[in-house]
C-alpha cells in the first residue's frame, strides 16, 4: 500500500524527532530540505505557508497523533518528492475539515508534487497509510530512516 510513499520520500528529507514551535517552522524546515535536494524552488516554503492559511491540511485521526499534509501549487515544484517530520512535541495545524479547529499534529508529510492529479493520488496513499494508529505510533517512535522505510516501504 505505502510503496508509493517511499518512492517519493527522500531519505535526506526525513527529519525524526524535530523540535519546532509552529506549523510554519515545520514547513520551512522541511521545505529547506527539499530545496537543498533539488525538489522545489525557493518560492516553495512561502507558497505552502500561504496555502496552509487558506486551505489547512491538518487531518484529525481521533487521537493525540494527528497528521498534516501541507502542499502547494505545482508551479513551485521542480520534481516530485515528499518530506516527512515526526515531532517531539505536537505542533498546531488547522483542521482540514474545520479551519477554526486546531489539531495537535505529531507527523507532517510535506508534498512537493508537480502534477495536480498526482496530488490526489498521493493524498490517498498517505490517508491509506495513516488510517492505522499503530503505523502512526510506530512512525513517531522511529529512530532512523531505516525504521521509516520498513513502515512505509
């Protein structure tokens, strides 16, 4: 099921045990990784932050370990890729379904996709993967890229 995720998840864009204060900090850290790896343009981070303000991407999973999937328009992307952060302390993202509600997020998948159709497929892949609370808990507990690969590979 999650094979597609590891195909796009660059080991250099996986940040485990990140300490960040805000959703914008997480987005900037992950966007910087993707930019340094050649996936996105310098405009990417601010475009994601602007989109997140209008169209939030926090996914409520019914527990403490919610997920966010920020992304932006393909124009800011050079080649498709994913970045992943697991957070030491939750960061608040607005709920995709109710922008006024803040969710405590512990896992962030930052999508850099240069094709709108691919965005939908990737969101479905991620949604399918995160349905399992065990997978999310194991992701949060991951100590290495190898751990993540085993879970998402």
